[in-house]
C-alpha cells in the first residue's frame, strides 16, 4: 500500500506472533495518514516481575506450540518506539492467568503534519 493511505489500522492478537514485529509496526506507521490512529489489543509481558520470569522461560515452548506466539513481548514499549503518541491500558481479565492473559488495549497516533 502507498504511504499515508489509511485513517486507521486495527490489530488484534497478532503482534505476539509476527516474526519481525519491528518491521510490522514500521509498516503500520508508514501506511497510516498523519493524524491517523493504530488501534490494538494484544497479550504480552506482564508488569509483575515474578510472572515475567515464567513468561521468559515458557516463551520458547509457546512459540513452538502456538505458531510463533511470544508470551513476553512488551507491547507498550514496541508501540511507543514507533508512534508519536500512545494511550493504552494494561490489565488481566478476571479468572485468567497473568502468565498468558496480560492484555494491552490501546490507540497510538501518528503525528499530524
């Protein structure tokens, strides 16, 4: 797609599995118009160090059994590296393990010209 094509891009539970997530986010940024938004919901790295230890340990296994899925991707950091402004909420749904269901829900915005 040409640069600056879309008003918005939506991604749901895909950034965890993309092999080159840096390139994927660069492409999202490239195709979003200035002032455009990137909406996402993802699971990833917990904000609890005791859970992070297990996410790091289990990710190699998870990648094999879940088609490349990483339990330990820091989605907030990744999005903030590529977009000019990001608002997000991190949470774990009730009755779910933080190990596999630490969620990021947010919107990142490309700087308007």
